[in-house]
C-alpha cells in the first residue's frame, strides 16, 4: 500500500501541470493495476513455491527417516552378521574339538584293542601254562600213586599186621616185642595207611575243584591207623619204662610218670614226622 500511495502521489505530481492528466492518470492506474496484478501473481507463485518447498522438505524428511531406518537395518544386519561369524567360529572350534575327541577316542580304542590282544595272548599263554602244569601234576600224581602202590605192596608183604589201616586186635601190642626191623615196617605200614587216606582225599579235592567233607572211609582208615599206633607206642613205652625203673637214677631226678609221658610224646612225634 505504501508503494501504491507513493505511485499515486508521484502521478499526481506529474499530472498537475498537464492538461490531459486524466488520460495520463488512467494509463498510470492501468500500469499500477497491472503491477499489482503481477505482484499478486508473484505472491501466488511464492506461496505455491513455499508449499512446494514444504512438500519437498517433508519428502526430504521422509527420505531421511527412510535412510535412518535403512541405516539401522544395515547396522542390525551387520550385528547379525558379526554374531553369525562368531557362531560360525565357535562351531568351527567345537568341530575341531569333536575331531580331536574322535582322534583321541580312536587312539584309545586302538590302545584298548592292543591291550585286549595282549591280554588274550597272556590268557592263552597262562591257559597253556596251566594245562602244562595240570599235565605235570597228573603225571606226578600217577607216579605218586604207582609209588604208593609199590610201597603198600612191599609193606603188606613184610608187615605181620597185613593191610595198612586195618585194625587187628592184639597185633599192635605184641608188635612192640618184635625185632626192630618188623617194628619199623609196622610203623611205615600205619603211616602209609594215613598217607593213603590223605592222598585219596587230595585227589577228590582236585577232581571237584573244592574242599568237600572228609569221607567216612578216610576217617575210619585214619582212626584205625592212629589206634594201632597208640597201642604200639604204649607197648614200646611200657617196655622202655620197665627198663628205666631197673636202671639206677640220680637222686635228684627219680623216675616218674612225667618221664613216661615225655617218652610217649617223643615216640608219637617221631611217627608223625615219618608220616609227613
């Protein structure tokens, strides 16, 4: 408006001295109107430009927001990629550990197979040694049986009491008065009776692979020989005691029952030693 007023004042000053100032005024008014219309058009264009700028700014902001979202998405993808790489590295390490464990397991299995093979070889060797020992023991047992039979046969031929382990009442007591050779054969015969019963029991244990109860026959054989020897030793000790009583004894050591008991124990230990 200020500009328009200035133009009107300017036109009035110019046309004051002019006779055709009305015509000139109309021309100027038309010029001013045109100028105003052009200004209005420029204002409209400016408004439209501002609107376009705002729309462009909004679009730019939307683009920036989209770029930010894309950037965040890329960052997340990069983070996921890093996590994936880490997981892959950990998986690779685990795979290496598994491979190492498999190799160690294979090595251990190989060692175990070798140890098992060695153990089997040792077991076979041990089994063969046991078989050899059993053969030796069987051979020794056979030889011992044959030897025992030979001894029994010899003693039975020479012993007045006959079969070892068989009690004949009265024979043991009378044997104490026999010659020393017959007495020794009698003692050997009774020792063989006990040894034979023990030997048969040992064979029974080996056959059954455990220790069974002592059989009634073995008990009777051992008891018979033991009773025979008790009677025999009693007769020998009685004769020895009579001889000791007929001999001079020191005054501080008179002959008594303890001497008889000691001699009987000595005779019994001698026979047990021979039996063993």
